[in-house]
C-alpha cells in the first residue's frame, strides 16, 4: 500500500493506526479458520475518527472492514482492507431510558457489560450468543446474533430501535421506524438520504412477489439483506435492513436497542 495512504491516515486519525506486520498479523484472523493480513488497522477514538478513516480509505480506494470482538466464525472480520476496530475506545453506554425500555450505545459495548448496567433497572438485552462476555453490539448487529434463548426472546434484528451509521461516501444516516407519511417525506429529500429511501422502496415494490416466493421461511434466519421484513409491513425501519449485513452496507456509529 502506498506511503501516501499511511501518511494521510496518520495525519487524519487521532486514535491508533498500525501498518506493522505484528498488528496486521494479529488482525489477520477472527474465530474462523481464515487468515488474511489486512492493509492496515485503525482503532478510532470516536465517531469523527471513524469518519476520517473511512474518507481517507475511500480516497485511496482501500476497502474498509469494521470489527468488534472478532469472534465471527465465517471470516466476517478477515480481509484485505483497512480494519476499523471499534472495541477499544467506542464502548460507552450513552443512555438508558428505563421507561421506554431503550438503551443507546456505541458499537463497541460488550453485550454482558450492557446487561450488567441494565440489571439494576430490571431490564435485559435478550440476544445471547455464547460469546456474550466478548461480543460487541456492533458485531452482534453485523451478524444478526441470536443465541440459545433467541427462539423465545428474539435475535438482534428483533431488538433494534434505531441506528446511526456511516456510508462509504461520508453520508451519516439516522434510521428508525417510519410511518408511510414519514417515509415519503424522507424519500422526497434531494440528497443521498432521499435517494436511498426512494431506491429502496422501488426495489421492494418491483420485487414483492419474488421476495414473498423466494425468501426462506425459517426461524432465526441471520443471512442478512432481509427484504422480506418490509414487503408485508406498512411501517418501515431501515435500521433492520442493516442488521445482518456484516458491515457491507455501513459502519454502525451508534445504536438504540430495545
Ligand atoms: C464459540 C463461539 C460461539 C458462538 N455462539 C454464537 C451464538 O450462540 N449465536 C450467535 O449468533 N453467534 C455465535 N457466535 C458468533 C459470534 O460470536 C457472534 O455472532 C457475536 O455476536 C459477534 O460479535 P463480535 O463483536 O465478535 O463481532 P465481529 O466478529 O467483530 O463482527 C461481526 C460482523 O459485524 C461487522 N461489524 C462489527 N462492528 C461493526 C460496526 N461498528 N459497523 C458495521 N459492522 C460491524 C463485522 O464487519 C462483521 O461482519 C459464536 C462464536 C464462537 C467463537
């Protein structure tokens, strides 16, 4: 990779940036059998750092790969990319609204740490992968994590309220459940947000029958791109569209969970 990429990344990110063999070796694996050394590793301090890292990567045509605890089993966190590790610094619980049963968190919050905070209020975040003492919320949303009790209490996609996320072009999306009128208002916007809402609606409307016919009718489907969540419902929450997308659509900056 070019020296220019390294210099620009170091100049624009306040958190840690690694190009050395040791760190690239450490981040070459997750819990799968795969090994691919990343181009570099960035450990952002905050949302601004993530934005800077993504902008520099886009300018240099370097793919990005968000990472939480890296406990994925199928190589989701392995690739020739700039790895963005949110687990070290972006791990704060930003607020708990006990009355609404909502928790606002940064993506690097560990699931069991969140539940330790919630327990004092008689609340509990239900998805429970076996790795819950390590798994980060960003990674759980990326994989649409489930767990042993999820048949009764639901998987990550059942417990998402809203998401704040970053696209490769620098657009920040705030996604939540919208009524048809609210969705139409978003779709009328003359910016990238409007374009995404319009295009997504067109895809669902043009493929309703195909989606109904072809999407597998199985419990706990975590393969992502769950278009069938939308074709039967009036109120759309595009945050659900991102859950299970394994970091391929956007970087989660913040999530509100229920
Ligand atoms: C022994 C073992 C048992 C397991 N048991 C279960 C289980 O019972 N149920 C289950 O569902 N899973 C299980 N898993 C898989 C895995 O541990 C879980 O899916 C876990 O929730 C992943 O969390 P993580 O923080 O490690 O995510 P990571 O592996 O770090 O990331 C997962 C995906 O999310 C993406 N991602 C991470 N952060 C962000 C972000 N900020 N923005 C956008 N994308 C992001 C990554 O790119 C990746 O595609 C198990 C794994 C192991 C090793």
